[in-house]
C-alpha cells in the first residue's frame, strides 16, 4: 500500500513538471517556439537601395548641343574685320622709274558726272592698256617727278592762301614705282590749286590747269 502511494505521487510530480515546461496554446497541444531569424550580411556586389552601382555614370542633365554660359557655339558665325589697307606714303620728288598703274576720276563738282581715265606706264612710256587723253605726257610727267600725285600740303612755315578755285574734285588711286597712291584733289585753297596744276597732265583734259 505504501509503495503504491509513492508510485502515484511520483507520477503526479512527473506530470506536473512536464506541464510546467511546455506552455499550453489553448488547444491542449504544446506550441512551437517561434524562430527568430537574424538578417545576415549583404551579399558581395549588391548595393543598398538608393545608392549608385559602381562603374556607372549619372546621366547629364544638360541639353545636348547647348553651349555652356559664356561660351560660343562652334556653329556660331564670327565676324573678323578685314585688315586695313596699307597707308600711302608720300612719293619722293625728282626723277623716278616711271612705272605706274593709276585710276583717275575727275568731276566738275562733288555731285557731278565722273570722267574716268586709266594710266599705265612702263619706264616713262604709256602702255597699250592706258585709256587717257594724253597718256604720253602723263607718263613723262610721272617719270620726271612722281611726287606730283602726292596730296597737297603746305610747306613748313608757309600757310595756304584762302582762295577758291572752283567746285572741281578728282581722285588718283593705284601705284607709282611700287608705292601705293590714294590722293584726292580739290580747289578750296591756294595749296590745293597748286597741287592740281602740278598734276594737270595726270588729271587729263577734264582736269586742265587753272
């Protein structure tokens, strides 16, 4: 009898200990212990969201073909000013080579009809290209003194007389003895009248002498 009582107590104690170790989920069955997973390290070669992938470039936000501020487009037209023509130097006085290629224009007034001549000289003789009323006299005059086609200028210490010779105007452009010539003639004072008379053979019949 005593042994049976001890056996019953041991069985009850074992049953109570088992119930204490295994929680009841209300269904009479032991519930499984929830498994908690720990996130592992990221795999090599992957990037967290929002980061760039190594080796790739971020697309440019600029518009293709639009030059940066302050720069000039390669297709933009640029204007380069033409170089200024060489300035004419005064021709020396006295005899010279007598070579000339001149275009001569004479007007009875500033707004008058132009009379044009062409004078081409070689060694003081007129060439066939000349279209001048007295080319031989003009070429001889240039050979004797090329300075007759220089611009009028008062000599040092001498002022030009204030006299008016008329409304006639003339221009002579080209080359004499390899020197550029670009001279305007008028009759507004004594110096200009003197220069006109000196160049009368160059200016032709329309120019004449005063």
